[in-house]
C-alpha cells in the first residue's frame, strides 16, 4: 500500500510537471493515447492479475464506450458527460450478460467468449450504418466541456485524461489493498481454498470483470471525444491482444507495471515506425517470451533486482 | 451439530462414497480414519460443498446444507484445511490470515475504493485479529514473508491458522500431520487439543494413529466408501471389521493395536 | 474481412429450392468447422489447454499449399501433402519450443502463450504472403453437379469426402492403434498412463502434431472455396471453438456435430436473415449454450472449476 501510494504521488507530480518541458502537440497526442490505454490496462490488470481471467475483447468494450459517446452526442445530441455515463452503464450491463454464464467455467471460456464478443461488436459497428456510420464511422463528435473550459487543445485534453487516470489509479490501489483485493488475489491463487473461506468466487470475478469493462468504456468515451471521430478499425482483435500484451509486459500483478506496459507499447511503435509491419510478430513474441521467462513482467524483474540489491547490501553490512 | 444421511458420490464408475451416515456432536473431536481411497477426503469435499453429493443430505445445526455453494457453507461457520496445504503463495503470511478473516469484514466494492473511515477501522481490526492468531501459531516473525517461502511444517500451521481466523464452529482438518516430523506433530497435537477449550467442534482425518487416538472423543472408520465402525477410540481399535479393512496394511494394524 | 460469396448461392428459385442450397453450403463449411473443432478437442483432451493457435494451423495449411502450387509449380497432390506436413512440423515445433518448457505453468499463462503463438504465426504469415486474398485452384476442375435444385461444386464434395475420411481415420487411429489408445489413456488419466509406461510428454507432442495436421487439412480443403489470407485463422478458430463447446468440449462426435450445426445455422441465417451478421451466429449459439447447457449437446457435465 505504502509503495503504491508513493508511486501514485510520483506519477501525479510527473503529470503536472511534464507540461513545463513538453511543448509539441505531437508529444501530447502520444501522452494522451498512453493515458487512454493506461486506463483500459488498469482495469484489465485487475482482471488478469487479481481475478486470474483473460479477456480478448477489451478493445470491444473500449469501442462500445467510444461508440456510445459518439452516437449519443452526434445523433441524439446528448450531453457528452451524460453520454459517457450511459455508455459506462451499458458496458457494465454487457459485461454482466457475458460474464454470468462464462465466469463460473474455466478461464478459457471467458477468453473465447470475449474474443467472440469483440468480433460481434466489430460487426455491429460496421453493419449498423444508420447508427454508427458503418466502416467510415462518425465525425464531429463534440468536445468535452467542464467548468467553463473546452477540452479542445491537446494540452487541455492531456490534463483531462491523466486526471481521469490518476483518479482511477488511486481507486484501483484502494481496491487492490482492501478486503476485496485480498479476496481477489486469493481467488487467482487458489479458487477452492478461497471459496472454502467464504469468498463468493464467481461474484467477485464477475464484479472485477464488470469493473474492468467499465474502465475500458470510460477510456473509449475519452478517445471518441479526443479524436472527435470514431470508426471500427481501432477496436479490433489485434488491439485486444495488444492490451493483454501491455498487461503481461508490465506484470499482471502490478498496477504501475501495467501502466509502464501501456507506455512502452504505445510509445515504441510511434518512435520506431519500422515496427509497424512487425507489430503482430512483436506482440506474439512478447506474450510468449514474457510468459516463458518472466511471468511477473517488468514489475517482477524490477522487484527481483531490488531484492537482489538489498540482499547484497545485507551481506556487505554483515561482513563489515 | 453436523449430520450426514446416506451420502453417495461416485466418479465415473468408482463409488467414492456409498451411503455414508454419521453425526458429529457439538464440542467433540471426531477422528475419521480408514485406508487410502476410503472416501475420507471426498466426504470433506461434499460437506464443504466443493462438489455436491449424488444423493443423501448434509445437515448443519438442523439446516439442510446439501446443495449450498462452498462460500455459503463457510458463512455458516464450517471451515477446513486441505491435504496439500492450499495457502495463497504469492501473498504474505499475514495477508493469508486476513483472507481467513474475510467473513469478519463487511467492506464491499464502494467502501473498498473510497475508503471511508469505518473501512479503515475495519481493516485495522482485521489486521489485529490476524496478528493475534499469527502469534498463536508461532509465526509472528514471518508476518511479511511470502507465504510460499515457508517450510512445509509452517505451511500446515499457517493453513490451520487461516481457518481459525474465520472463527469456525466446525473445523475439518484433512491430514494435518502429514509430512510433519515427530516434534511438529506433537506441537500440532497440543495445539489442536487447545482448541477444545474454545468450544470448536473438530473432525480430523489423520493417518497418524497416535494423534487420532490421543485426541479424538470418538472415531469413525470408512472403508471403500462405507462407514464400517464408529465409537470410542479403544472400541474401534479392536473392531474386527476395522482390522479386516486394514488387512494387508501390517503397519496399520500395529499402529492400531498400539 | 470480405470474402467472395459462395458462387452457388445465386442458383435456385423459391425458398425451398434455396433451402437445399443453403444446407449444402452449410454442411460444407460445417465440415470445416468440425475439423477445426476436432483439432481443439485433441489438444484439450491431452493437455486441458485450449489452443488459441488452432485457427492458424488452418490458415497455414491453405497458404502453404498456395505457395507450393502457384509459387513452386508443384502438382496439386504434392502441394497438399507438403502443406499438411509443413504445418504438422510447425505444430510440433510450437509444442516443443513454447508449451513443453512451461508445462507446469498456470492455465492462464498457457492460454496467453497459445494466444501469443497465434498472433506470431499470423504476423509471420502477413510478412510472408502479404495482406491479399490468395486463391487455390479446385482439386478437380469438373463442372458443378445439380442435386435436386441445388448446385454442388466438386470442391464441396471434396470437403465432405475429405472430412468423412479424416473422421474415419481418426476413429481407426484411436480405436485400433497403440498410439491412439495411449493418447486416450493420457486424456483419461495422465498419472495412470505414466505408470503404464506411456510417455505423456510424447503424447502431448503428438496431439499438437495431429491437431495441426487436421487443421492444415481443413485449410487446404476450404481454400479453393473461400480463398485464403493471413487472417482467416482467427475467425475459423473461434467458430471451431464454438463448435467444440456446442458439441461438448472433449467429445469427438460432439465436435463433428457442433461443427455441422454451426455451419448450417450460419448458412441459413445468412440466406434468410442477413449476410452481414453471418459471423455472429456461431457466437450467439455459443452464448446461448453457455447459459442453458454449458456441458454441450453430447457433454456429460458442466466443466466447472
């Protein structure tokens, strides 16, 4: 808890000092995308690392939120914040509908069911032309406004996204270090034992699945308002896999590790344009190699290093 | 307190439990023995709801709990340990105990994320409670160690402690002494005997006969899914059906006679 | 991914005439789903892993055959055999390199590894073959047959005959050969199998090889009808999985039945309801199944944790 609080505070400091050094809108746009994926990945980490379940459809929930915001604001002229809320609720309902039959079964059922859901949502985005604009999508999604401010510039939107992220990160830290957080970790470690101690295993898995879908939906809404247009392509299967890769590379049991993963996998392709064609190859390799050699991710590697340094210092002190 | 009526359970063609009935009285320690594959662990799994019986009923304090899911059975105060210690390896020793405390807390999702003062107080209380149990099982020194790093004997104690954190009315121990050395077994026996004072009813599966015979008020014997004997430890030891069940397991007969 | 529609769909007049046509197309694609589902079942029975790379085996079979035939100018029969053999080797290599070293890992880690394998194979295929659709010529150039009012292409017949052959061979293999029996023993009880001197590791390796072979076979059978491209594997894999669950995960007859049901349901709905939502049908069936009978049609019990 203490360590997470320190990291949270450090990140907050970073978020508010960074604009002193960053001036190019391009860097802001990269930071915004990192923040948006960061929000999705915070939720996904809790699902993968704390409930021991995999979703291959989080890009679908992400898109669901984005489309709710876009459709409700452009076609029905709803207030953007209200549209965001409606999207959030709808996504959570969808997650419950999918989670209720699948989460009481083995892990691969949820993985496949979410994979299927992601595909179906893609189809819906493409087919319901009247509503979604089909493959070309919707344009002129309005900007978000609050306190007399319009979040139109990249810098303003940067603050908005990262404040969202910091709040959700803080809430996630609280959740992970609570009675329910311990129960979730117990579930991912040994379901039978967790159940025998009175933990309602399925209900908690469902809860965290819905929460993680909700995070994705909020991120999707922000994404739609940031770009001010949506089309089906950023919500496909490959993005879902990329999200899982972010979690895995950072370390599925660590919230800050996942944020690190989101940062790495968003920034690297931006700066190494060569990577684009090899994107799939790289994600695939990341998933396999991390699972084989560092299942705890970068966070695990860093923790190991820390431990090693500490032990070495101990030995030195003992010798002295 | 606990009453089993004609429990049957089979896996594929194998009858693991073939019409078992017995009762556990409040406050007693019941030893459950029998050769390997007699169905003892299956019986625990049925009572704790890990898998439901094919037929028959389980009553706890007159309430029919046969079809209840595992976590609801725990809510009634029935807790257990496992043959292979099922601790949460990646969590710290203290956290393991605090998971044992789960039912003592009430903080739900919203109080977890917003942390109102009462939630903090509850956390504090759960931590103190777990620390008290930690002291009782003699693991205070390793409170913050990863549970997976403990030696086997301490894992058993940790698992027992975790069940105690839950403040059980009925505690089911599945071979608590398996894999322990002589000294550890003695410590464990004393510890379990100490629980009697706390009015916890205990059912214990055990192969270590000195432990079973020393601790139990009564003993029930299972063989091939059936109960073949039940009664005072002394009487059961000389029951011909019991001796026959253990035939071929010479050491067992010796240990029974001892 | 837009695929050319089945050419035979245009034929026939009136809904009952079309019905036969839809059934024929449904059974053809259903047969392919059945083969994919069998691939899932084989690996699942040996390892309790759902191999998310199963669809990529199908893709590889079709793509390699295309290269052998059009690229190297080999005769069709040789191209098909080489494509299947190459995919089998890839399946074996995948098990050996990525699955066996982490056999003790948690189910979730194994799932992630097979997902990684799937993406890796797909990415490699994209680099090698590009993003275009590739045609494979039909096995026999004969004109389509007319059965009642339906038009049946000879490739459809090849698909059906090929699937029946594969199912028969698989049955004979499981029932009559030592390896097949050993594989069944492993599925039933790995510990006991090991005690009988069966090498469980070998059997797992074998199951990946067999599963890849079946997948590749499905891939070359279907390629002349739908074309093939680097990304056909995900959808075929998902539908094969739906078929395996529908039939009852772990059951071979269930996998075949599930495949046919999904194929026909898909063809009927695209004919009578909407072709845009054709790919959603399998998933809807899966969801309904999970709600009402998670054990599947032929499965005995729900596989709860």
